[in-house]
C-alpha cells in the first residue's frame, strides 16, 4: 500500500511499520508488471552480488599491488550497487536466488583465480564480466521502455546509472592491460552468462 507521500508500507514488524520511500508514487506494487520487475531485480541483485565476490577475490590477491586502488575503486561502486538492489528486493518483496551460497564461492574463486595470473588476468576478467552485466542492463532497459516507461522511471534511472558505471569498469580494465590475456574474457563472460542465465 502506498500513501500520497510516496512511502510504500511493506509490513508490520513487532508492531512497527516498515516503510520504503520512493522519489515518486508512480511505481507501486499494484501498478507494475510484477513478473518482469521481480526477474530484473533478482537478476541484478545476483549479478551485483557476484561482482562483489569477484572483486573480493581480486583484492585478496592483488590488494597490496599497484593495481589494488583501481580494483578497490570498482569494488566500492559494486558495493553501492548491491546495497541498492538489497533495498529494492525488500521494497518489491523479491526473493533472492537460492544459488547465493554457490555463487559466493564461484565469484570469489573466479576473482582470485584470474588475479593469480597477475594484473592482466584480473583486468581481463573484469572486462568480460562488466561487458556481460552491461549487456543484461541494456536488455532490461529495452524491456521496461517497451512497457510504460514513465511508470518504471525510478528503476530505469538506477539501471542506467549502474550500466554506465559497469562500462566505466570495463574501460578501466582495458586501460590496465586486459587485452594481454584476451582468452580469459571468454571464461569470465561464460561464467556471468551462466550466472545470470539461471533466472
């Protein structure tokens, strides 16, 4: 239920009302394509969770090297992305994937494993992963634009912003010698496609 202030009242918890505030009241649980929004939020949450685990793995290996600050900068943005999708999952009552424990391990292993090959390996992985995630974001933008874009404007703003930041990470990877290990891009890309294809 949404009141006129744009606050979505989700549940009662021990007698206290839990609320999530949106910028506007156009996007409510009652007037959206729940199936499409659930899928988008679940996929994006999983993708951002995976990206966080990949960067955690890279930092474990390369955090004290010259490329450490670059990885940390990208990871900090990914943490913000994950935080936002955690909030959206609560706001729209979306369940997370049951594969989270599996992707927790796989994401960290992918990040650490490619980082063991050096800066170039980590950056090749970054390029592949970020390219795949940006591709998924673009598909989601198209899906929402084909519906009633004004109704989904808040979600579209989030997706566009995060897509642009993923593309910045992609470009940062290229600037830090990702192309020296191009064959790793296939591994990273296939992993992310399998990851996001689960939804």
